[in-house]
C-alpha cells in the first residue's frame, strides 16, 4: 500500500468550444464534439475524490486533505467554464440567430437567462 496518495493533477487543460453546426445550430449539445475530453476530465476528478476519501480514511494531515479538495474544486471549475463557454458559443449564439430570423427577441433572452442563472449558481 502506498503510504502517501499521489499528488493531485491540477492541470487545467482547456476544453475548446464546440463548433456549431452550419446547418442547424441546435443539433446535439455544444459539448458533444468535446465529450471524450469532458469524460476524461471527470474520470480524473472522480479518482481525485476517491483519493481524498482514502486520505481521510488514513487520517492524513488536514491541510494536505484541504489542498487536495482545492485541486478538485479547481478542476471542477475548469469543467464548468468549458461547459459554459460551449453553451454560450452554441446555444446562445444559435438562439440569437433564430431570434433574428423570427424577429422574436424572447428566444435569445431565454438562453441568456439560462446562462446567467448558471453563472449565478457557479458563483455561490
């Protein structure tokens, strides 16, 4: 058994925003083209959380545990920012185009509200 858990990877690899479909910007989710990258990132975070639980089980020093918690929070924040960027570049931009074509400003306003609500939840 390894006496010390492995250091948490705090690499904040950038997840590029998905390109909206030229035919229909509402086909699929914005993150679909980056789905594998998101899944890899989330699996890594899952492993980090298991490592933290193991540290607690092994009565590791509290500051070391808090350092690992901070690393997980940073990794989750990176995922959140990537998903938000994808949402804005795909869903909000698509809604703006649809809103312009239909002369209905409520379409884009709804998507902007979704995005701002999500940002609000992230900031809590």
